[in-house]
């Protein structure tokens, strides 16, 4: 179950149980307690009247008074919320901004409930801000996502023009599309090409044509499962493991920049450095480490160390003072 669908299920569970716990919700939804708490914060951020109380007799519930009522939603609004969740920006991307705003108005209470005697002066919404957009949003423009969604819903094959990463020109080929995936603020078309699953970044999609033939998906495959399969395959590829030493003050930056590629971080050494290991799927990807400048030293393998040396010499020569 994806997060948008899970948020709707969470709302339904809260309606069914006047007061419950994160542990009970986690068991009902089949997720961790931490995931439930993150989803509750997402509901609060969207203006849904969810209330949490700590302590032995605490729990999670919809605030008393005006309740979020899923029965008020039209079929189209409910379908949109299951697909993209409660984020108006995502809804706008797929041409459903009006439906999303209408749904949020129906789910948000029209008047504030009376405060409890021991209520804190500020609400969770006053002190929590959640923004799922990536830092330094990519400048590359997206295609007509709403139009692509409409064409995907026909269930037909697509002929797409797509530019591979690092290539100058696009090529055309036929895909059997599952749908769209948004991950970490980036949009992808998920589909089978020649029977094998692929992800295509929408920023490099040059156009598409709907064909007359119905899509031919792998038996038992769907969008959520295929997206998860591709993500796990991408993050598990390890052909090169690089060992490097970085300044201890650069560890936070390394975690942000390297993400899941950063596998281990040692304790701080006497010289103020830590040793890290970074996993890449190809040797030349080690050039990513150049952005750490003189705060890093590649230790092993020797081939990676030589490559960084050659690249650094080229950079130094290119930036020689005029």
C-alpha cells in the first residue's frame, strides 16, 4: 500500500475508532509505529483535525466537533486522494488541483473545536512544517504531466521519445506503461520495454504517442510493485566500494550528498577525520566525491584513487589562473 492510499485508510480507521493508539493503527495498516506517526503529521499539515495525546491514557483521534467525513467525497475526489495523497502540488501536476482543494475543504473542519482544559496554547500545525520538495529543485521543465496521466488511463501502449542520461539526442521506442512514480520530488514514467521494467525520468521525456494496442504487462506486475522492484535493484547494485577519509565536520554533508550510497562511517580518529565506505555501480561514479574538494582523500581501491588524481589534475589545469 502506497502512502496516499495509506493516508485514506488511516482517516477511515480514525473515523471507526474514536480513540486509538499508534501501535493499534500500525497493526491495522501493516506498517511501523514510526510510519503511522509520520502519516499523522502529514494529516495535521494538511489541516485534517487529528489530535494526539501522550501518556498512559493518551492516543490518537480526530478532534471532537466537526469530523473529517470521507463520505462527503465524490468518487473522483476519493480516487485522486488515493493516487496522490493530500499534497495540492502533486494534484496540480496531474491536473487534479480543483478536485484536491475541494476534497481538502470537505475533510477540514469548518470551525475550530473547543480546546481541552489542559490544551497547549499552540497546535501541532503551528509548530510543525512539512515540505516534501527536494532542496534546490531541478530546473529542467516537466512535460504535460496531466496530459500524460489522461493517456496512461487509456491502458494503451506508448511510443516515447526519450533522452538517456548523458546523451545529446533522444531515441524512440515503445513501452508498456504502468503509470507515474514521484520519488524524492522527481517524476518518473514506469513501464516495460521489451518485457523488462524501466524507469524514465520525465525531465528527459521528449514526447509520446498513444498507440492503438493495449499495454502488455508482465503477469502479476503492477505499478507499486514494479516501482519498488526497480528502486531496490538500483540501491542494491554494488560493483565498486570506495574507502575514503573525510574531515569529521563533513560527515553531515556526506550523509546528505551520498544518501544510501554511504554505507559505513567510522568513529572520529585522532587526526580529526573519519573513514567512510561508499558503494557505486560503476567505477567512474567516484567523480561524485570531487565535490568534497580538499576535505576528502580516497584510500581504496587504487583504481579509484588514480581516477580521482587524474580528474583533480584536469580540474587544476582547467582552472589555471589566466
